[in-house]
């Protein structure tokens, strides 16, 4: 999978010597080989997935894989020999809990809620164009018309 790189620039701070030499690397979903390597690394640490994980496109996102496995590393150093922790092959509300801890800014959370609400509303619309419907199976697609900003509470 090709990596996309771009220079990193800090908006208000001057970058350190190390900061000026950094590049941002965009990482997309893991391909089959990368996903198998990730599963092997997790297995070596005593973390596995139940059947069906290989077919879950959500788990191919590196940030999601990290978010659901990181708490296991924090809570358990290494399971006893012959035992492992089995994670479900589908996402759960733990990901929401992780996002709430990670993004504590109320305004940012409100905007993400609006996007999620629009995404769910759009997914229920069976009258969408067939090409849009097919595209939504691979990526989250929300029509701009549904992304109306919520009124701010003052």
C-alpha cells in the first residue's frame, strides 16, 4: 500500500529541529497481508479475535485496531501461558467510550455527533442512487444536504 506523505507545519508554534524534519504519513486501511501481520503481533501478546474478524472492514483501520487493543495491553501485561484474550470481531460501545476519553472538547464532540446522526439517517434512506449506496459499503458517505449544522446552545 503506498504511503502519502506531506510536510508537517505547526500553525502557531515554531517547530523544533526535529519538528522541521518530520513528515506526516497518511496510513489507510490494512491490506490482507498487513492485517495478518497485525493479528500475529497481537497474538504474540496474548490477544486474539473471534471468528469473523478477518471479514470486518472496520478492524482494517489501524486507529480502530489500536483503540480496541490498547486497553488490553494496559490491563494485562501477559496472559498466563495457554490463555489469551479474545476480542469480538465487531465494534462495540467501547469504541464510543474511547472516543469520549480521547476527544474531550464539547464542541468537537457535538460536531462529531452531528456527522454520526447524519450518517445513520442517510444509511436508512433506500431511495439513494445505486452508485452512492454501493460506495457507502466501503466508506462512510453522507450527503451534504444532511449535514446541516445543529443550532448552538447558548
